[in-house]
DNA sequence: GTATTTCGGTTTTTT
DNA sequence: ACCGAAATAC
């Protein structure tokens, strides 16, 4: 083996363990890859090595990652090593691979290949409808919770029948009933939810041997990245794809890469068991450890190692680096989240002016999406360019969902959730009553729509509105049948549905941005067409919808080494798999991180700690940890003690910085008191000395300047109606109103 | 049927 | 503080 190591271009610059991992063959392989140990490089080189040296054809390779971005990078890197023939490999996510298989096998398995893909909020909506039908009190049986329990069952490959048999508690019995109805409605809607994509694929492979044989004989190499984040369903899927000798086909070679210390998705069914017991599951397996870290300085690694050591249920492992100690880690205790954001910003500017690090090299991590806000406000005010990854996602905005719902119905009219969404959006006079009438017909909503006049007690006006809508959808569907390009159909929808008109006619300034979002979506469709044509693939509404349904947060991380020159903000979960020269790990407080919801269960605390480990190991050179003594949550200030993870880091590698002594911040001059009143009054001091007359001009703290147009009451009950221009007429109780006469 | 106001839940984390 | 759903008003 050492001869190959010396000469082979695919082994150049790799350490001995990495080389072993690249060239290993003949049995299942588990690569235990610590953070920053070069696992992506090993994976891509292994694929290239298989193609170049082992006579493996590209179409025989399937590599599965968790995000499109990771898949895209891997494909690119393999292509750079072996050239364009890399194209026929399957390098995709679990979910995309499953969609592809399901579409290919649709006719065998008995469903239409133009199925809709329901995301979490679609699932919750469907559960809400079922709950209504069953007369369940949504307070006692929250649809969200029921949907989550169904999802958990699916991740364990437990179907409705099994679930019913196993149900013990009352809530489980209720969920069992919902689960059965839920699956039925999905089937009627020709829709799969995220969990179904995996579960149904497993089902297809298990129930149709001829389908399974197709994939079994094609894929000779199956590689799985981030194996520690696979759930049971994904585990079984991999097992089915690899197969056993009993199938009569040689099993595929399996190579999985993972790090139990970076398992952070137990909450959605990922089980560390899959990696811890790999050797039991595959008795002939070989395990290779990658423990040398090429990413971070020793101080950063020492901090990460010190933290993760506190997890009891863990196999010992020690990452090491030979790149020197590097700078100390910097700690900062902020007054509140605004101060924390200002500190981070000032440090970013300082690092830039001292030429240590650029904004594009910098990431800010936090535990929950809501924490991004303080940073956004401060950065925006000071024109520090940034990009928030995730959070209120583009595809979750109402107007975007409405628009996509049109396309979904055009692709699949039986998609009930989408049809309900658009039937009266924009408002066209089809209210709850009209919809209830259609439902009474006992046929799919789409069919009812086409026969609206037969609906029980149909009002003439409602029927006319429904027929108008049906006509609209039928004419749009003709475009789909004529194979018109998705972007053109999208434009037609925007135009004919009046969705665009509604927004452009609106007074609300935010509607302008919403309209831009929809135009952006048309641009996304054009981009999709360009991409597919480059690959020589067909374009279709279904293909476009698939692409937008399976986007992940991490897919929108700005490309390139310097991330477009902007600071990147994201949750710790999204940060997995990335690295940055400079990292700010913020909100290091009990109840925030570890999150308050995790404090009860030791296993959940351990998951939080792994999350901390992930965060710490993203940093290459400069690591900053910060916490706020006060933080606003649910509208009122909360005080949290320092995160336990801070005290788990050896003191000598953190340097705590004192807050700068700052002048008391100036009051916004617009609302500064003019001194006409006897005492300087706080916001709740009764404003007793204020005497107003009609026509007086006043200044209001929030509404700005206004004119008194009416007066009523006296003394403590004195009220004034004041016109504030764009804020309209307001009736205010003068005792409390923050107004002054000018 | 629609607009406006109130209320209540939300903040884990995501394919 | 904020957003969406439900209750209420129009």
C-alpha cells in the first residue's frame, strides 16, 4: 500500500489514515472523522480514486450528503479530479435521491410522478384540517404536536397500523387515528411529506424486487456523509441500497463518514446508534480514525476538546493540530444583546483595520434564529454588510407560498392543501361557506370546483366566483399541458391570478418588497431552466417545484472563499460542516445556550454540548465568545447566568475583555423633552400640566407632529383627538399620552 | 364576505 | 415584541 501512497495523485498530500480511507476496498468502511480532519477531501479523493484506479464507472457511484450545497461542492471537486464524466454519478441529498427514485418507480408503485412535496407547515395544515373533522380541541391536541408525533413515527418506519397497535397513552390513540387519516389524505392529494420521501422509497424497494434490483445492480459504491445524522428510516434505506448476498447481487461497497461528537439532530430522529454500532451491523467493517485537525489552532481545539469531554456517553477521542497555539480565545460580557452586537461589530472593524481578518472571513453563530435581530439592527445602522442564513426563509414567506401553491395545483390539481390556499387568494369572494358547500359533495375539491353548480345550497354569487376561478385554473393548466416553460407559466400565474396586481395596487409599503419576491421567484425559475438546459435535462413545473421544495438553509450561504465579502450570520445547526477564519459564538448563557428546553434531560444537555463543540470547531484562527447579562425575551428583560460551556473551557486560554467605558447614550433628539413641563417626567408620569386647545400643534413620542382636532373630558379623563398625518387621527388620554405642546 | 381588533402562542434546532 | 389565527365589527 505504501507504494501507492507515494505515487498516486489522489493520495498526494494525505496523511496515512486518510490514504487508508481512500484506498480501502473489499468491506464496509466507517471513517470516524473528527472536526476539520479533511473528510470531504477524503471522500472526494476516494470517489476519484475509484473511478481512476479501480475501474469503477461513474454511474455506479452514489454519494449521499445532507445538503444540496455539500452535494454540489462534492460533485464539483470530483469533476475537477476526473473531468466531466463525473456527471452520471448520483451525488445528492437523501431527499433528492428519494424523489428521483419515487418518480422513476411511480408507475410500478401506483402513483402519479407529478406528486406534491409537503413541507412541515403543509403537514401541520393538513393535521389541522383532520383535527377539525374529528372535532378535536386544538388546545388539547395541538396540530403541531400531532404532526411532530406522526413525523417521529415515520422516521422509525412505523406505519399507521403499527402505530395504532402500539398506542398506549390517550394522546397516542388520538395520534393513531389522525395518522391513518393523514396518510389517506396525502394519498388522495397525491402528495408526500418530507418523511414520506424516505419511508415510501424504502417501501418501494422492499415491495418491488424488480425496482430494487435496478438500483442494486447499478450502484456498486454507496457513500454516506454525516452518517451520525441519519435516522432509522435513512439507515434502512442505506441498507436496502447496499443489499446483501441473499439478493443474488453482490452487495455494494459502503463507505460512511461521521463523527458522533457532531450529532446534533437527535430531535428529528437522528440516532447516534447508527454510527456507534456500525461494526455490529456490518461485522466485516473496517474503521479508520481521522484525528489530525487541519483547520484550527491548538487553543481552539483545546477549548473544544475540554467542552466535549464533559459528555459522559462518549467514546474518547482527541483532536490534535500541529499548527501552533495561535491567539487566545476572547471572551466578552455584554450588558444586553445590543451591546453584544456592537461589541461584535467593533471587533470585526478592528480585525479589518489591523489586517487580521476581513468581514467575509467572519461568521456569527447563535442558538436560535431570533437572536439574529439585534445583530441585524446594529449592522444595518452602521452599514456593516452581512447576510443572515435561514431564519424567515424566502420560501416560507406568505406571498411566495401562495404563488408556489398555484404552481403546485397546476402540476397536481388534487393537492388539496395548495388548492385551499389559493382558492380565495387573492380575495375573490369564495368564503368558508362556499368551500364547505364544495366539500359536502364528497368528491375531491378540484372535481367539486369543476361542478360548482351542483354543490348543495350554492349561492349564485359564490358559484359564479368559483366558476371564474375554475376557468382561470383550466386555462393555466393548458399551458402546463403544452409544455410551456416554468418561468413563462409563472409569469402567466402572476398576471392572471391578479396576485401581482393586488400587491402593486397596495398602499402598504411592504407589498412592494413582496412583489419583488414574486418576481425573484420568476427569476429562480429562469435560473432553473438555464441550469437544466446546460445539463441537457428536461424542464418542467414538477422539476422546478422539486428544486424549490428541497432547498436547505445552508444552500444560501454566499459562495466563494470570502462569502461575497459579507459577514455571515446563522444558527449553530446551519454552521455544521463549515469553517471560518473568524468566529463569534454569541449568547453564551444558560437558558439560551444550552437552551432552556434542553435543561431537563441529560441526553439533551449532551446534544447541546455537541452543538457547542460544532460551533467551537468551526473557527480556524480567531474565536470570540460572548454573553449578555440582560437579554430581552418575550418583550421583557431576562437575566441569565453564564453558560456552563464557558466554565468548561480552561481559564488560561480565554482572555476576558472588559466592556469599554461608554458615555451614557444620548436620547434621540426628536423625543427630547423641551423643558416646558414642571418636572422631567418618565413615560408613565401623569401628564397633568398639559392644556391643549383645538388647533394646537403637538409632538408625540411615536407618531411625531400632529394637530389637535377635538377635545373631550376634563382633568384626569381629558382626551384629545389628534391628527398625525400619515398615522391618521388618534384619540388619546392626555394623562398618559407621551405628547408635548409646541 | 371582508376588515379590524384582540388574543395567544411563540423561541429550539431543520431536510 | 411579533406574528398569525380567532373573535368581533362592519
